[in-house]
């Protein structure tokens, strides 16, 4: 990403109140005895939205953090890795940037730090978040903080020269895949935003008995996915592969979201003329990225991480979340217009954004993802019942 690094001209939002950690109070987040190094692990592709702003933190607060080291990992692998580190008493990751996948898995396994005792050291989240982002915050159960948000999908993306009459319903999509074997693909839901959104959006599209209960309420969805799978060559391990195959011509229709539509066309992975559509009965299944702290992080670093979270929730930092449309729109807090974003972001979205998105967002229901335990169950069922059939 080649964005201009605009220096932060303000200060971190005021912090008040005292909280207890290890018997010691944080009084308005005191600086550490010496600057610390923070290790950030990204399992959601979130660094495209936040790395530039995080790098500005070390410039704005050099007495707090001397360096931030960034790493990336697949979402399904990180919880087990952290669990092992915690069992050994040697956690080497300070902050995780995650979507609802690893967030849910980590909540299920109890690996994230409960931030409820430290909420007084954070901004008033209900006051600063846009309403749907605040609903997404509830999914974290106070074990994380939303840093970016978008309405997500599920959308279908296709090449109009190869799909002149795109499917308009789930039934038409199934019929199209039967007539065009192996020309449709989506990625494993536990490691793909579009795949996950497709999985959670189908129960609304198909009129299942309980869209929020994958165990007892998704009979139509599981049957549909099994039949659909007969016309799919394989399930990609991640979304990037699906977009590459769409761009290369191997596939003609892929599952997408607003960000996964815009950004690959900005980068040239997918031709600019690609189009998107919805299926009848469409509900948005919203998505967010979270900042979470693994259990086992030191007291001194936790204070720095809370200060960093404050910094990342300022409008100036949030404006970087527009990126090149990857998580469109991106900002989770109110009053962050595109005009605040770097010029590269403004130019990319002006050229590759879609006017219909505003209308679709306004005119279709917005649903939050499944609760953590239900999402973990949905991933397990998909892996066993759908994914396993392709090896």
C-alpha cells in the first residue's frame, strides 16, 4: 500500500477514571517506564486499513511505544497457537487484529483478555461508533474493540462478457452452476469474509426456519450448499485465490462483498468491468474487525495497548480505514467522511466504487453475524458436511 503518511496533528482522546489490573490502578493510562515494542498479529487482512495509522502512533507517542512489529497468520491457526503459548507461559503476541472468525474461536477457547474492567480507559464506544458498528461491538463480549466496519455482503461478482444474464435468485444460481460446472467458487468460510458472509446470508435468502441457529434452523441452507457443492471443483483456502481465478478466467462467478469487489479491481487482480449483484431475499450480514489482547500480556504493555486503542478510534486514524476500498466503507466511528481519507483512497473509491451500494445499504436489512458459539458451530458443520466432500 503506497499511501501518504499524514502526521497526526491532534492528541489521543481524553481518558478518565481508574481501573484495576493485577492490583494496580491505571490512572488515566500512565506511560510505561520505558518505551515498549508491540507485536501485532493480523488474521483478517486488517493491516491494509490500520498499519499506516498504527505507525503514526509511535511517532505521536514515542514515550509509549518505540516500535510496532507486524505479522500475519491464517485465522483458523492462531487460536491454537496462542493457547499453546499461554499454556507455556510465553505469549509473544500483544495485539491481534481479527474478524469475527478468530474472535469467536478465541472466545470459545477463552484466550482473549476481558477488557470490561478497563472500559473507563477507553472512549464511550456507544457514543462514538456508528449504530451498526456498535451492534458489532456486542459480539466481542467486552473481550475486544471494533476498529473497522462494513456492511459486507453476500454479493455475487461476475464477468458480464461471460455471464450476460447473471442469476437473480438462489435457485437461478444453483441452475447456473449445474449448466456451467466448476465455473463458480467460494472460499472456506472460517478463513474468508465473503465465504463466511455467504454462509450466514443464505438462511435469509432461502427462508430458513431460524437464520440464527445453524444447528436446528438451517435445513434449507445445508441442503442447498450440499447440492451447490456438486458443481464446485474445490473450495479455496482464502478469498484472494477466488478473486485471482475470476480475473484469470478460471471462474466466472465468485462470492464477494463490497470491499472484495472494489479492492481487487483497484489492484488489477480483477478486471475493472466486473459487475456485482444480489440474490432475491438478500440481507446484509455486517462485518467488523476487532482489536483483541491475548491473555498473558504484561501489565505495562496492556496500558500501552489501551492507549493505542484510543488512538486508533480517533477520526484521524479511522480515516485510513477507507484504504483502497478493501473494507468499504471501513470507518467504525461517526463523522469520518471520505474527504478525510488520504487522496489515494479518495481517488480509488471515486474510480472503482459503485453508486448502487448506498442504495442497497439503505434498502436492505442489516443483520449482525451469528453469536460466537453459533458461528463456531456453523464453521464446524460446514467443514464436516460441505468442505470435507472436496478433501
